[in-house]
C-alpha cells in the first residue's frame, strides 16, 4: 500500500482513501480462502469472512451435526442434526449472503492433493486435534518453492492461520513458512494431556475423574468385551456415567456428572460461543491483512484468557522464534535432477539410506521398508508415468534424515 500512496500522492486524502478501499475490496473479491473445520470456531470464521466481503470460501469438515452442537454452532438448526456440517454451513451462508460462494468438502484433509491447497493464499484452521494441525503445517511448508539460489519464489508461500479455543480461553497465530515459527517449532509448549495412574484409579480413587477413568479404561472392556465403545453414542456414554456414579458412591466421592464424564472420556473442554467469536475475529482480520497487503500480519502468538486465576481476563502476546532443530521448517534445501523418463528406483541410488518420500501430504515411500509397504511395483515406473497417474506431483518433496539432520530434497526434471 505504501507504493500506491507514493504513486498517487497528488490525490487528496479523501480520494486516496477511496482508491485504497477499492483496491482492498478487489483483493477480497478475487481471492479465495480455505477454512478447515466447521465447528464452533469454524462457524464464526465462515460468518466473519463472508461478511467481510470475501466472495469465495471453501470449507472442509467430515463431521456431522449433533444435538449438542446447537448451543454454539449457530449456522445449524434442529432439522440439520445428522447432516454434514460443511454442507449445512455452506448452504446457510449462501442463503444469507448470496454474493458469497461457499464450497463444502466432507473428506479428511489428508485425502486432498497438495495442488488443491496451492489454490489458497490463506488457509484458516479451526481444528480440535494436534495431529491434524501438524499435518496441515507440513503441507504449507512443503508448498514453498525455491529458485536455484535457494530463495523463496514469489507467490509460492501460503499462510496458515491457526485458531483454537478451550472454554473461556483461546489462541490465534499466523504461520508464514520459513519466516515465522511453524506449528512444529512450538510443539513442546503444548500442555501435556492429563493422565491418571492406573494403580490410583483401580485401587484408591480420590477424584470423580478417577471413577470415570476406571469405568472407561477397565470396566467397559470387562463387562462389554464384544462391544466397541462409541464416544458419540449416548447409550454408551450414559452407561459409563451410571457405572462411575456407582463407583463414586462406594468411595464416598462426589462430583461425577454426565458432563464431566464426556470431558474425561472425550477429553472435552466445554466450548464458549463468545470465545469462538473473539478468536474468529482475530483470524479474520489477519486473513484480510494478508489478502489486501494492508498492514503486517501477526508475527507472534496471541493468547486470550477469559478465565485465568492468576492474571484475570486479558490478552498475552508471546514472541515465538523458529527452532534451529525444527524437523519441518528449519532445514537445509537440496535439489537433485532426474529425467522424466527415469524410473523411480533411481532415487534410491541418489539419496541417503533413511528417507521418506512425501507426496500429497502423506508418506508414500519409506526407503527402509519400501517393499514391505507394497510400493515395489512403483520402482519400475517412470516419473512421467507416476505424474500422469496422479501418484506423484510435479514438485516431488522428500525428507531425508541423516545423522539427525533433516533435509528437504526437491526433484527437478532435466
């Protein structure tokens, strides 16, 4: 925007502001955004993006709507229970805002090829699990392309905006590959999952959580050996709740509730609509800044505390640095050249012994157990054939680990 200001300096301040607004609107109208997750946070993000003027939004979510979602996932109604969240959310947004096109997908994020994600300059993740966040973080990093001087090629960097909420608390950040800390860089900062010692829950329970954990970990398998536990099945969860109540009475423990049962078994922290709205607004503002170039994107980690026993309500900002030892983004780049008519087996002679071949975001081949994984038949196929059959992408990205050092290896065709 500074270059525009210099070019049009003869314009009055009012005229310039009008022009700048038109440029920003055009940027929002012509670019599309991908939202991963259409739950509590995802609904808020979709609403904010659509109302901000973005004309094309894609949303991925394979979950269906449950009755318990309706108190905070406001795009859904009672009649929608059992339907796919992504499809209902898309229909709702487009009905309210006809100028906005929302395209839903009801598959796992791992089922999409990397070139699908390359269509979006910004990806906003409202995910609820660590592994999915790590996976999309890896994809965003792999999409970055470099020239012969190892300089990032313009337009190949895609931004990942990560948002999350837990009760009255939430967080948001922007991941700019090879510029800011990626998700993997900060993995060690995540709080450890709460676990209970088996000897405690089996013999001397002291907390209501111990009673629930015992029924979940021990009693279900003992009394229901032929029935697989479905955490989304009310009858199953109610059985655990009732049995936990009985055990709590035996040890004079109070506090076992159905809500707590869900929390222990499903590791659920109750969601709060206001927290979702606040975090979604931060994610949306960062998205608009990136798409329009109007302002610098967030380069640190925002934590919102709606409930904190030590500091009270407020926001904490943490400056995060990339880790030199990060296995995803702090890595050396190496390029090898092959012919399109070369067979895939040539890679095994050009690369270190311990190698993983990532393609379309998933591990396709691991050198040490290549034949065990059933990929031996691919070794005799040429790169040209593998690309034509949609097994490999044009940009083949490999990860090689040699003496605990990670390399990103890119295959170039002569």
